C-alpha cells in the first residue's frame, strides 16, 4: 500500500534554523526514484493504459491518487501519460523527478504526505499536438481522462453546441495537428478507428452530463468535416467508444511557497511540484469502459448509474454555495474560504441558499444522507489549514456559474418563487468583477480573473445603476444562458442587490436576501 508520513499539529520535522525558524537544508536532495525521503512509494506501473489531458493539480490529487490505490490492490497496466495543455512547468519537474511528486493532505490536525507514482510519461500538448493524436490512437491506451476545465471544450454557452467559429476548432477542421481538446479527441479517434480498438473517453470536468456532452461535441466535430471524412469514425464511435459521465470532488487549492517548504521538510527532499488537498475526496463513475479500467473502487470511487444525482449534489450544493461564499467573503475582506465561512453573515447566506434553493433542486443519490453531507460541507469550507483563497474560487465565474445556477434558479421560478440567494450570488459576482463606478470591491475581488471581466467592466462603466448592469449582463450578454436571461423579475432582483451592495454594503444585501428566502411562502416577493 502507498505509505505516508503524518505530521500532527504545527511541528513537522525540520532542520534547526536561526531563532528556531523552520528551514530545509540547502543540501536536501531532489525528489526522485532514488530519493523519496521519509515516504514509502508504491511500485511504478510498467506500461501506460491511461492518457490524461490537463496535467494540473486537481488531476494529480484526484484521479492519480485513485489510480495508485487501484494499482496497489489489483495491479494492471494502468500507468498514466500526463498531457499538460500549454505550460511545461509540471512536465519539466516530473521528468527531473523521475515522474514523482507529492500530495499533501492537509487538515487542522496535521498533514499527511504521499507520493502517487502513477505517471510513466508527460509532455505538453501545445508543443507536441501530434503526440496527443498518436497517444489516443495507441491501442495500449484504453482510457482517456480529461480535466481541461469548462473552458476547454470549445462549445457555445448559448447553444451548448460545438463553437464552429472558435479559431482553434476552425483550424482543426481544416487539417494539421489539432490544437483544441475536442479536435485532439476527434482526430485521435479518427486514427484509432483504423484498428478499431475499444476505448473510453472520461471527462472529469464540472459539466452537466459531462460524458454525453463530450460525446456530442466530438460527434459534431466529425460531422463538420468535409464530405464523408468523419463517417467511418462516427461508425467506430457507435461500435467501440464509450463516453461515461463522472462526478469528481476534492478541494485542491493553489500551491504556496510556505506549503512547498513544509512538504520539503516532511519529505527530507525537495519537491518542485507538490499538490495540497483536503482530506475529503469523492468520485462517482458510470461503468462504461469497453477496453477495461483500473480498480478505482480501491480508492473509494463509487461506480453507479446515478452519476447525474451525484453531479447535482456536488455542482449545486458544494460548488454553487462555494461561489457564493467566495464572492461574499471577498467583498467582506476575507482572503480565504475558512475566513469567510466563520463570518456569521456569510454562513447565514450559505445555509439559506442550501435550504431554500439548492437542496430542493436535486435528487439525492441512493444511500446519501443529505443533512450529513451539508454538515460535512461546512467542515470542509472551515478547514483553516488548507487556506483556499476566495480569489481562486471566484475566478472564471462567468463559466462556473453557468454550470451551477441556471437550472436551480429556473426550478424555483417555475415553483412561483424568486431564488433570492442565487440572485445574491450573481449580484456579488458582478460587484466583484464589474463594480459600478465609485464602488471598490477590495483586493480579493480584484485578484479574480475571468474571461468576461473586460466586457462586464465596460458595461459597468456606462451603467447608471445595478438594475441596468444586471439587465445588460444577464439578459444582454446571456451570461447564464437564454432561459435565465428572459426572466425579468430575477434579473431585476439581481440589480436591486447590486445596488444594495453598493449603497449599503454587502451585509445589508445578505440580510435582505436571507430574510426574503426564509419569509413565509405567501409573503415572498
């Protein structure tokens, strides 16, 4: 089994430094096959069976960890070839460290460090796109997994179809080495169709019905090829390719210099790319793998026909509320999620949105105690040792919120109710990313990045008030889809809350929304 070193409290192994400060010796060896410090390492897989697109921190703290558990219990040729989208930083470090890195599982009680040792190779797609195609075509690869974020699928938010006007997609359809993720999948499957070896394409991104969504986009790419070029591959998809859906869950914050130093001290070796993560982890997977799969259940994965229910549980209860906490926390000056959730005002909003708007919108998976799940959410958000930053959680809200809020908002509207807390989520998002003239949302909001920030800022600069900003952003830009854009009372409620935040402060807006959401049904606006 995979070994680890556990550190209790604030006293990790250390070298004595001036005035008792922790420091790692400058002679500390680099992590590698012959130097794994104090951590036992499982046997390296001999061959690859998985190609992973999106070699970021989440993959390395999630799918790779489950694969390690599968190898330890059941073996198999399930090594991972990791493909970074653009940056070579992780790839270069993996090669320098014999494909090793550490995962630091952090809680207030201490830190446990493990070394998954599941990767057998790594490269950068931007500099070697032809290798992505060749990897997908390789018959020894039986599963392709993806964590390329919601932005990586090249689809139109308005239509949910492949964006044929996307420059990368347009170029990929014209031939040459593909640059878009969907183009790479389609061209790789096109090459693989020659031999017809079965394969599963497993999306692990926060997209509704991510398997079906990915399949639809790949098919649309193949259908858009000239003449009958894609016909043979489409038949191959029918016969030997599966696109199972999955739900993934683990909070993985950004790696900090302090965390890196702490891990190095625990290891007694230098790791250039450690990954911090919370103790909680979940993976629900549809069991459709025509070429086989690792024994991921060994790591606790749930193989189920209810992936859609797990997805609702996570995307709405965890992610939707997480966004609300991040935007409200940033506006109240909280740098981290734990700092935000201990504030009574923010906690009251989180509990209210869960009770009134998100929980009523889901079908609970069989065997899941939703009350216990919610209690666990607050414990996770309150993990002060993890230090997940509000600016990180609030980044890319224009994409994330599009997955999280439209359906539960519309379900409430169809019940004849106004989803006040979801409206507050949007109002807080707009106040952070596109503040009206004269309003300063603070440094944590300013640190958030978003593809829509420039367009939203231009709208805010010329809007007279929150009502106009909400109308132009939510309805005009169709920021959260067509259906929600047409709900004038909801859009107006967002605008009212933007104005309340600007004129009276975020606490007044929270109090307003919470009071409205908990009012007797007959008296709600």
